[in-house]
C-alpha cells in the first residue's frame, strides 16, 4: 500500500488534562479499507485519541491530520466536512425528538429553504435499513432504550458516507444479534474503502470486526499488530502491562432464604404479567433479548416506573408501586442503564457522586463533613480502582469505564441491601470487570441481594447463582446449578412464543 492510502494520522501527539497525560507522544495512522481496533484499559486514552481525530479536542503538541489536512484550529463541524463521522462513547441524541429528526440533526434536508419532511422521513428509513435495523422512525428516540439509541447513532454516522468512520464502544449496550449486525455493516463499509477506528472491550468482537489493533496503555501506544498475530491473553497482557490473574472457578450458591423482594403480575407497556423473586445472599441474573423487559423490570422494582397492574412486596410487605423514595430509604439501589441521563451529575466531583446516595453517613449533627466525605470516597476509589487524578475531579472528566465504576461505588457507599444493576460492566475493561464481579460476590456473601442485568449472556452464566430468562415481558424460565449454560439461556431467550 502506498502512503496515499493513509486517511488519518497523529504525529507525536500529546494531550494533557489537569493531573494526567491522556496521550503521550503518540504516533498513529489508519489506512483506507482498514478496520483498526483501539484496545486498552479504562482511562488508557482511547477516547482522547478519538476526540482529537474528530476535532472535539485539540492536541497540546504534535499534529493530527485527515487526508493530509492538519486539524489545528478546526472544530467538529469542519472535521466532519473532511469526511470524518464519529459515534462517541456517550449517547448524544435528543431524547424527545424523533428517530428521523435525530438522524439528520443539524443537516436537515431542505427544499426551497424549508425543512423537507417527506425527504427526511424517506432518508431516515433508508439510513436505518442500511444498517439492517427496523425501527419506527417517528418514535421519540428516548423511548428506544440504550441499544436502540446506539443503533441510531451508528446509522447516522454511516449515512454520512464518511472516509473515516470512528466508533467509540458502539456495541456496549447491544446483545449478540445486534452486535453481529454492527460488525456486518462495519465490514461492508470497510470493503468500500472506508477507514474505521473501532473501540470495544470485547475481544471476541474485535477478532471478528478488526484487521489490526493498536494497544494503548497510560496514554502511550504499546503496539500495533494484525489481530490474528496474538492470542487474547497476549493482547490482554499488553493492555495491562502484566499477565492477567488466573480466573478462579466460581461456586454457585443459590439461596433458599425467603425473598427480600418479590413481584407478582407486573404489567406495563413492556411487561406482561411478570413474576419474580429476589433472595438475599445470591446473585440473580436477568437474561433476555432487546425489548424483553429487563430494564423495565428493574425500574418497576425500584419504584421508578409505576406498573398498570401487579404487586411488589419488600420483606413480605406490600409496597406502594412507583414509590422510589421509599424504596431508596428501605435499602434498594440501582445503577441505571443510561449513566449519562440517569446516573451521574457530570459537574459534581467523583467524591460527591459517590456519597450522594447516603449523606447521613458523611454528616455530623446534620451538617456535611468534608473530611468524612473525602475518607468515604477515597476508600471506595481504592476498592474499585477508579482512575481519577483527585477525588474532587468532576465525574464528567473521567473515562467512560471509570464513570461506570463510580456509579457502582455509590451503592456500595449506601450499603444497599438490594442492588439492582443494569449493565454494570458496560464499557468496563477486562480487569475492572473481574473487580466488579468480585464486589458483587462479596455483597451476596454478605447477605445482600444482587440483581444483575446484562446483554452479554456469558457474564451472567459465569457469575450468577440463579438466572431468570425474560421473553416479551414475562419470566419464562428460572435456572440454577448445572442448568446454567450459555446455549441453554440463549435458546430460551430467543424461542418463539
Ligand atoms: N475532559 C477531561 N478532563 C480531565 N481529564 C480527562 C478528560 N477527558 C479524559 N480525561 C482523562 O484522560 C485519561 C484518558 O481518558 P480516556 O477517556 O481517553 O480513556 P479511555 O481509554 O477512553 O477509557 P474507557 O475505556 O474507560 O472509555 C483518563 O485519565 C481521563 O480521566
Ligand atoms: Mg473511552
């Protein structure tokens, strides 16, 4: 290949933030038709490299170029004009606007100066069809759930016919079938000569989608290699800088205690008579395909959504449905699926985001105690190995995976007795995942109830003591012990009615 095949590059690029060098003298380039994976731990610098190449951030020194044009002084709009389309790690859609409006945000088709609604709707359907997804383009995007929104973002980027397509964790909320679709689309556009930069923490997916991989560690590029040239454990070793710890086999210990939380006949527009029992001392997994009602189940149990019918009991006592504040006070905690929208207060410190779940624990005579806040936060930052330059850093400045760990830390601080975890390992690196599983196990051993929702069925079958499978808003199977097998869970989840 000749040099003219290089679509984008960074030369000796350095980017500093207060207290951290996010990119340290980086040389990077990607060619036409190449799918390049970016691999590295949470906070390694992957998203920073992407924000540099999309014009969202400027280097402190060195240069970034697209098709030979320096990006110095250019913003995202100008860089998009050079043929770069980016899907950022955090969803950037406007929830109340329709799928169609979001797809063409800022580039609305117009006819004679007026918005051309008809064309917008035709194009919107075509854009979704191009990535093989069937959604109602008139629906508000916010009603789609995280997976649907992620697909809309991808459709929007692909529709721009970019020469460089950048995808920062495009599949973190997707289940296997949708991941497959995304991989197919990416392969197809690469065959047409588009250069693709792709971030994911799932190695099996990287192997299917990428030609080459660049491993980033502490802001430096460790290595760039064809993905077939190294084993997964070799690549993980490059990411971590040391060999990963051996995995210890887990013993499943389903609990026979009476349920701490149970629900009967829950009905909403997404649930169809759901029954579920949650017992102390175990990790209960909830499996199911997109739209099966997993997130909705947690939201109803937590009192965030009010069911049209059905009953929720806490320690045997009926609770008023939709009573979030009561549930919170009585020891329930939830890590929401969409941390940007429901999970974090971006401008507040990591420390404040942690202790906000229980301010009494860090108050004296009703007054917040700064020292106590610092101590409580620091202990949890250590326990979960959250990468932040100081406890008071605004959480919005942390890398995606570290924000996710902070949301979990909040409920450890609260000492919740029932923890409802919706995709708690979303965007979290391999090592951090292990730490989160260990925390979940400790909580269960400690007599708490842990409910674990994930679209990665493998992690459910690895970690859980019991698994409930949802289909069309109903619990259709409950598995324990040897019944917990990947193939079996998948088969039940996708079975026809
Ligand atoms: N706006 C910002 N202000 C301050 N620090 C930042 C900012 N953005 C990123 N950082 C820091 O730069 C480092 C690299 O972050 P980056 O988001 O690039 O990591 P990442 O590799 O994408 O991680 P993840 O896998 O968790 O998404 C981290 O230490 C992060 O806290
Ligand atoms: Mg990132």
